[in-house]
C-alpha cells in the first residue's frame, strides 16, 4: 500500500505544538476576519473547565488544524489554512491568564508566555493575523494598548475581556491544566498538495452536525459503552421514533417550555447551547431522571404532530385546530397536554387552554399583529399557574371591537378553518371555500341579474374587490356544487346554495341580490358568532403598543448595522426611558440597580464573573459605579443583553421591563 507524500497528519498535544520554539503561524490574507463571539468563548472555557476537572487520561479533541509551509516566508513559519478561529480564541484565553498571574506566579507566567510570544522576536506573537488587524490582536495579547485604543470595539478586545472577567487569578492553574489537555490533528501540506482542495474537503463535504446530533453526543459523552447502549435503547431511540424528522423542533420547543426563554436557531447552535445551559452536568443517575422526562414529552410531541393519536375525540379535534396556525405554540401546548396526562389539568381545563391559544392566534392575525416570539412569555406565565396564563393571554389578545373593525375590510385568514367552526362542520373533506362574489368576475357576471360587471363604475368594482376575501363573502360549499357555481352570477348561485347541506350556506339563498351591502351585512352577523367562538378572556389591558418583554428581546451577535437605533424606547417599571441601544440600556440598568437593588447586582456579577469589578483590572472601556466598583463596557451586544436580562431576573424585576423596537430594530 502506498503512503501519502504531500500530506503529513499527526495527532499532537495543542500546547506542546504551540510552545515549540520553531512554531510560528501566519494567517494568510484570504482568510476571513476573526468572528468568534462571547458565546463561542463561553463554550470553549466550559469545555476546558470540564476536562481540567477530569482524570489525567481524559483529553479534549478540538479538531484538525491545517497549515502549509510557504517557501516565501521564514523557515518553519506555517501558513494557517484552517483553524484560525479556534487558535485565535485560545491565544486570547492564554493571554488573559498570562496577564492575570504576571505579578503573582512568575514561573506560570513564563509557561504561558512561551505559547504566546515568538522565540526569535519577543515583540511579536506566535500567531500573526491578517495584516489589517494584526496590530489590534498583538496590542491585546501583548497588553500594549495605546491610549486611543481603550474605547475601540473589536472581537479581540471583547473576548479577551470576557476571559479576564471569567477566570479569577486563583483559578488560572486549573484552567491552564485543562488547556494542556487539548489535542488536535496537525495536518501539514507539502509543496505538491493543493491546499484549497483539501480545505474544501475538510469543510464542505458532508453536513455539519445539527443541534439534536450535538445533544445526542453530549448526552452519551463520558459514559461507558454499556451505559451508552442502555440510554440509547431505553430513552434516545424512543425519542427519535416519537418525533421522527421533527426531532430538532422537539428539542427547541421542549427547551422553550422548560426555560421560558426564546431559543434561537438561525445562524448559531442555539438549541444545543440552551440544552447545555439547562443540563450542564449529567451523571448517570441525573441523566436517567432527565431522559425519562424527555421521553414522556417526546410522546406528547408525537400526539401534537398527529392529533388523531389522542385518545379523546374532542381533544384530538382541538389539537388539529391548533395545528392550523403551525407549531409556534407547541411549547405551551406540550406543557398543558402533559399536565392533562398526569392529572394536574382536567379535560375541560386542557380544552380551555387550546381554545384560548386559537383565539389569541386568530385574533392577532385578523388585526395584522405578528404571532412570533409570544410563546416564551406564555410559558413563563403558565409556570405561575392557570390564572397567570389566562391573564397573559388576555393582555396580548386584541379586543372584540378591534377585531370587529378589522373584519369589515380585511381578508379572512385561515378561511376554511374559520368557516368550518362557524358552520359546525367537523371535517372539510368534500368541501370547498366558495367566494360568493368571485375573485375574478367575468364581464357578464351580475349580482342582481340586472347590471353586468362591465356596467359597474370603477369605484363600484374596486369596492367589490376590496371585500372579496372578507368574512361576509365566504362560505363552505360541497365540491360538486362549487364546481357548478364557479364564475356564475349570483342569481344562478342562489339555487345551488339552497341545495347545500350546510345551514349557513343555505341561508345565502334568501338574499335577493349580492353586492357590497350584502357582504357587509353578512360580515357583521358572522362577526358576532366569531367573537363568541374565539372569545377573549375577560381581564385587563391589551398590548396595543407592541411592547416586548425584556426576556424575549432578540440577542444579536456582534454589532449589526443599525444597533444604535434598535429601540424606540424602554418601559422600566412604568417609567419611559429614551434608550435606543443595548449599550446604553446595559449601562442604565446596572446604574439603576446599583442604586435600588445593589445586593442583587453584586450577586449576579459574582456568580457570572462580571460585569462589575472592584478595579479596572485591564485596559478597555470602564464606567464607575462608585469609587470602588466599576462596570466594564467593552462587551458585545449579545453579552450585554444577556447580562441585562440576567440581572433583572436576579432582582425580580424582569416582568416589569419592556422594549419597544424601532423600525430599524424590527428589521435587523
């Protein structure tokens, strides 16, 4: 068997590889910018802490690092093809450790410096980024910021500050022990290898691991083979069978239900990260208890996906109705159905929840409100009890009057669903939605048998078209009758309507003519029934202003364009704040809590390693809370919003803070 001559792949200890005197790594100009945010740093640090606590046999594999030797550069200098993001982040962590112990533990500081600084040039870092941002990186790693650098915003500064805030000097030896257990496959290309082809082979073939696959690996990691097999057979396979292709959706909805927080999917591993945060350590006993709950909810999810599987016919029907609106409310419905199974909610209570969900979603669609990002707040309310849930639903459900006005002129959403319930029809098989005034009338169509469509004025025609998809112009009709009625004038349709088995449709035959007046009158009559079927719980105010609870605010990575005008305003415990961006909100909330609820701010910061510190521990953006406490301001948007949410929860004030997104913020 032949051997490869242009590719050398070796499993190595990452720190031994970086510490070697001959190792110098250059990032070529075609590489993308450094992009890791604080979330990625948090995961790396968590992995290192985990391996630091494990026995000496336990190592942590960080993947492959691909490089080549470029003849145009100094002997031994490696050109990095793949692995820039991981190595850069690791260097920032080691730099933070180095600066923390520089005056406390010189011996350890020398070990750390050996990884960071080139042996041939102590003024240069071993990793040399793209020249456009090399100076920024080196100023952070070598702690050589100029006065003008203290207020700059960069991922290097953000992530370095995060590591400084999270690792206390006393913890540095333990973190260094974990870092020394990192391993990777070092792939070095010879002169004849095609670097781009190999890079594409490593990164573009196959599909990245999805969230549920990462969860699966995380759950089984560290178990013996026998334990893995037992968990797989007893829990994981039943979960997969119950959820099928929707397993990813199941985990997202389960975590929203459990945490009462939105879980982001697009652009990041939000579901997996939320899972790890909810279940940080899973010894075998804890895992079995948790997995039994996962399996039970997966069975509930199966019924939600396939309502006929429910044992009770009326519950099955209501679940099918909920599915009309998609799966956005599954976290809340899962909880309600599981409570019903366990006897904590009776049948009438479950049906009431399902009816309230439908009324909320339908009414909001009728008046043109979005149904996104509602379910997390309702799950939080449900955790406080049935009355709190009813109150929360009512708060964001449009009033009868608002719905009545919208129905006069708006297109009816989910027409078949609405008409079937209004008509008392249990199924739509063999039925079509009939437009009494057709969507595209012919020139000779007539509503009274006297005037043809072509004889109506432009205003009259436009008035008809405006009401064509409104409630009063719609009916259910048997398919055979609908075929004959298609495009016919109203006098011809009357005889067909009279033959329908649906009472509400037969009533149409009683009208001698059909026009805008007839449509408006029928809309008004049917609206009374609609408001009764999809009733609003009788309680308090409605959220007309579109305010978003602070816990449901969107966490954005980095600083996207327009971030400085993200909010129109902020409602803080009844106060109106002219606060337009996350950075100002972060600063104002922490200053306010420092005055009103200092113990909570201190407790939150102590548990999370910041953002309040007893000194300006490193160079960067700081704001004084008092003479002895300082708020670090050099974080990214996602970290700042997460901190605002966390400290408000700590103080018990999160329910009293709302955001009004600006036009820019809503579009971001």
